[in-house]
C-alpha cells in the first residue's frame, strides 16, 4: 500500500497512505493480541488490540474518500455525503435486524465491540461500492473485484467472530484466521495491480459501467426507504421497546427516511436547474453568450406582433464583420474567438435592455430593435455599433482593428414577417460589402435586382469544390523569338450546373470574402502538381507550371510547409513550380514576405510578380523583393499601339537591370508581338498563341512543340 502511494499525487497519494496506516494499525492489534494469547495465556476482552482493529476501519474510510476523488463530478460532495450516510444506515440497520431476529436478547449476549466489527466492514464495503459507482474511473473502481473480495472476507470473518465471541466459543488458534489473512492478501493484490495508466481509463467497457452506476445511484434512495419500511413494519413496537438500542434503531430508520426525502428534493432541484441550464444553452450561442439563430426567429415574431399592436416600428440590423476570416487565418481560431466575443460584447452595449442581439453564425450578428420611432433611430444605433466595433481590440499585446458592414430593414415598411426582415437586412448588408464596407445601408426594393444575383452565386459557390465543379485550364507561355513553349500557367475555371460558366473575376473575390480561397488555392496547387508530374513523366521532364497565389493563401503560416508536402507527394523538384503573386500581397509585410520567398526560392521554386505596373510599382520595393519574373499587365500591352510603348520599354529595361525575366500578358495581335520582341521582352502569353486549354488537351499541345525550354536558373 505504501509503495502504491508513490505512483500517485495529491489526495489520491494520501489515500493510499491511509490504507497503509489502516493495515499497520490492524497488524499492531493482531501482534498485541497474539502476544497476550500465546505468552501470558490472558485474552482480555475488550483490549488494546481492538483499538488497532478499529484503526483499520477508520483509516480505510478516509482512504476510500481520498482515493475515490469525490467532489470532481457534477453532483458534488453534498449528494455523495447523503448517499454515504444513507447506505451506511441502511446496511447497518439491515444487519442489526438480522441479529435481532436471530436472538431475542442480542445485546445481553452479544458484546458491542464484536458487533461493531462486521458493521464497520459492511459500511466500508458499501462505501467502496458507492465510490465505485460515483467515480468509475477512480482507483477504487479499477480492479474493484479484488478490493471487494478482501472486504467481503473481512466481513465474513468478523461476523463469525462476533457470533463466537458472543457465546465465548472463539479460539485464537482456529481456522477463522485464514479468512482475515486471505482478506489482507486480496486487498494487497488490489493495491499491487492498481497502477495508474496513461489514459486513466483501464476499466473495460466504461460506457456500460457508467450506465450501471447511474442506474444504481438513481435507485439508492429506494433502497434506504425499503430497508426502513421493512424494519418498521416487521418489528412491532419498535419505538415503544424498553431497550434504548432498539429505540435507537427505530430512530435511525426514521432518520433514513428523512434523509431519503432530502436527497430526493436535492435531486429534483438539480434536475430542474440542469433543465433550465440546458434550455438556456439551447437558446444561446455557446461562444459569445448572445442568442443563437433559432432563438432570434421566435423573439423577432414577438417584437413585430407587439409593435403592430402598439402602432410602433421595429428594425433588424444585420451585421457582418469585415475580413474577419483573416484574423482566424493569421492568428488562429482561439484568438479569433476572443475577438468575436469582444465584438459581440461591444455590440450588446450599444442597444437597450429590451432589444436583442443574436449570432447567426461565423462573424454575422443580428440586432432586433423594438419600439423605435422611425428608421432614423435605427441608423443612429448602427452608427454607434460601427464606432464601438472600430475601436482597437487588444489581446495579448496584439491590437486588432475591425470594421463592420450593417444592413437595416424596418418593419412594417420592409416586411412584417421575421424571416423576410432578416433577409432584407442581409441584402442591404451585402450592398455595403460590395462598396467600401465599414458602413450601413437601408433596405430598398431595388436591392433585389442588384444583390440577389450575387447572393445566388455565393450560395452555389459554397460546396462547389466538394461537388467537383472546378477544373484547371492551362495557357502556354511562349518564347517571343522562337515561338516555343516556355511553360504553362494554370487558370481556375468554375462551371456550375445551375449558373453555367462563372468568370474568375466574379467568384474569386467572393471566395476571398467568404474564407473559401485558402481551401480552393490548396486544391489548385495540388491539382497543378499532379498534372505537371504526369506530363514530366511522359517525357517533358523540364516542364514548369505557374500557379497564381491569393494574398490570403500566401499569408497562411503553413504555406511553405504546404508547398513542401505537395512537392514530396508528387515527387517534383522545386523547378517544376512557378508561384505568381501580386505586389500588394508582398509589400503588406515586406520582411515576412521576403522570409517566405527566400524559403521557396531555396527549394528551386521561382517567383513571379503578377500584374506589374498596376500596383505600387515602386523601384525601392522591387529592389527588395526576392522575385524572378515580372509579368507586365495586359492593360499596358493593349495601350502600346495607340499610346506608344515607352512604359513597357521602361519595365523591360528595369527588369534587365535587375536580371529579371519579363513576361507580357494579353498579347492578341502580331503587331503587339513584334513590338515586344523589338523591346527584348522574352516571354509572351495571350490568345495570339493559344487560348487556355483543359488539362486533357495539354499532352497534344506539348507534343506539337517538342522543344520545351529549360527555365533559367534563379538569379541568371
């Protein structure tokens, strides 16, 4: 027992120490009794040995309490204490009544101390059973049969001893000692095999054990009632008996009934409290503590009904936090949840007590304003919310700046049905999203024409990737002088069964806004890697594919690791990929961007600066960025014939000075190709050479251009 205490910590370790103290006390009592019986031939009764024996029961009771880890469950210490007292009284009374029936004058012939031994054992056994039911993962429950057998052997031995001692038939050299010895050995085996496991769940079939425990605990008060009623009904004149012991037993029976009633009342109160808590949880958002989507529908119906009765107005504000997805992506969902909770708290402080706020999901909230005078009052509340949300949120020394887009629908003018009002406010909010964000917009009928098509696209975009509606097309990049294919650029296409072909300029911004772009970008990278791996194995061993990377995707902390895993999965060298990024995505955090770019280029991956000339186009930025290719935007190519090629010439010369390769996008005429060739622009891309082709058509395209140029080494 003492060795087992070193395997645990805290209260459990002390529980094992009390077990060892109890066995030590019992052993000392045995030793004292043996010395008196064998060396002095004197067997006083009672004696000091009985103190040692009772020390076992006392220390084991404390040890069971500590090892059982009572108080960790949801029921708490109060109910367990009631259960322990009830089961002790019930078993004690049951045993007492059996003795009472066996002898008409039990306390005349049965010594009190001898009677206390089996009673103590019985209480310990019931206490162990109760703790095993309460804490099925505790050391008491694990290997419980060994502990139970040991306590049962002690109970049987003490019961026999109690009978023999009462009739003066006990012999210290009799076979009764074997039962005590086996009981101690069984308890020792329980300690030996109760090693703590890594999972702390060594009991087999824990779910079944838990169900048994719940059923037993539910029936526990009934057990106490039945014992008490049986005792009172079968023993006539219990309270009128002249023996104080018998009267005490009757009082214990009445106390047991009273405790059972108290326990039932506590159980009922806890059940009602739990029911109220569950009802509250069912109506509240678990993260922010405001109402959830289901509850807001019911509350809105009541607000509209009361407003109609009193001739007042009500309003719905649909609030969406702008670009909140980026906080989750950059700092993790835990930080995002804290920011979201603080935003909900600020919105709640902007409304009155009889108004309501609910979280619709994600970063969307709905506010219900009841009993307002006019739409202008709803606009003032929207302004307060915008101001409150825009104040910096500081968490862990990190400041977060939020803005919000708010749509407002007012009843009865914009509808008298809750769902319609929420939908109209959502349409108005979406109109704000299409603009500059960080503002509010009232609903009007014209919004249906302007916004509903976009909402339809958004609805189809959700789940489009899982439904397999995306595909990759490839457009070759051609050497302007030789006409040979230099590399391929993959382009994402979406063909919806409902909407038909949707242009990238329509669905890509929506995907970025709704937080879908990271998953879509990962799919594009993986698909492009799979395709180029197949084509390289087919004989085009130097082929390179360029992939456009969204700024949001590039900002992901695990972006480089994702690229690494894809290269390993498809057994590709870094030279097989060219990643295209825009200026804005790189200079947002120049130092962090250069770290990632350096890591990518160290793997042989080339970096292209897409749409050059349309962004910042600062020479100082360009000198600092670790890129390999400049892609001249098609707007400059289209303007060359009408406005001249000076600007394109300047870009080409700048690239040559920085030892960068230039690629001209959107070449559609032979004249444009001729001008670019004269300007020493190296690579061209556009309809003049080839329109984007599905992946199935690329092998034929490559076979018709047998000589694919090896991409230049980085820094050449």
